[in-house]
């Protein structure tokens, strides 16, 4: 096929109820950055295979957290990159959360190891003594064992504050964090880690429950609401997050 006939893979916008127009500003930002994008539904992902998904996880979303769990729980779709965003009731971009990736619990050990290899995060562990942090109130023993097999020393934090303290004492190579901790969300932990020069570029992977109750979804949306800007992000600011993910 010639360059002109090769179909361009699209970015899909999900988590927005049709007919409300909340996706229009976000779509205009993506198009200004040269991306081909369209509003879609979860049911079409497997057949459509988008380049990536921009997903609204605000309280105004159409079950954004449920969509995220469904994407990352299915072997057919879990490799598709997802960028969570917080859109206001009118569709303004209040926050962007570019975590390194998502894994569902209980963790699939072989899949986790394969994905970390694809990301290029396992090569250094064979040469250097590197630490990986697991942040969870339960310790996630199965995950910890899978990470140790790859050559990492596992350090555990049971709250966000403990994780921040540990990272300030000895920077870690990567972090796995449950989406909701006793004192903060994984997204807030990432934001605070980025304020420290020693951990600003540390990859953080969010661990998702395989099922979330409606109350948990609402609590998660409210938890990240205080991380968003009172003034919405400009087009250039938003596109800066996409560039950092490349």
C-alpha cells in the first residue's frame, strides 16, 4: 500500500455521553496537534483498534472508571494506551493524568512481566541493583513476587505519605500503586512525586480493581477533582502531556 492509502489509526474519545457536546473542545485540541480523533463507545474498541484512548474520568463522565476497568481487563484491548482526563461539566479540560500504564488485580504475572519488557524497563535490572516500589494497603504479595523475578528489589509503602517518604530517602526505578490509598489517590501520588527532582520521571503504574462499585467510582472521581485546575488547560498545555507520553 502506498503512504496515501494506508489508513491512519485514530485516537478515540470515550467516557462522554453522546449529544451533550462535552467532547468538542477536547477534540479540537487533539486535531490542533495533528491527531485524527473521534467520539466512540467501548463496544467498538476491539474491532476498531484505536491508536490510543482519551478517557473522561470526571464525575460528569459516562462511567469513565468502569470503561477503564473493562479496557484493561480484556486481553483484546488491555495493550491500548489510555490517557485519563478530567473534563468539566461543559467539557473544559481541567486535568490530565499521564501515568505509565494500568494493570488489573489480581495481577497476571506473565502479562506484567511482558509489558515491562516492552516498555524497556527490565533491561537495567539485570545490570544494576534497582528498587521497585509497591504502594498498597495490602502489600500485593503476588505482584511483589512477579517484580522480584525480574531482578528488582521490592520496597513497600502502605500509604501515599509513606511512599513519598521512602522515595525521598532512596529514589526508586518504578512504582506500582493501587488506584485508591488510605490517604490519597494514585494520581495524587504521581503529582507529588513529580515535584521531587529525584522522582519526577519515575514511571508509575496504577493497579485497578477488577470491579468497582458505583460508590467507589464516585469517590475516585471526587478524589481527583481537587487535583484539577480552576482554570482549564490551554491547547498547548494539553498537547504537552501527549508529547511527554511519546
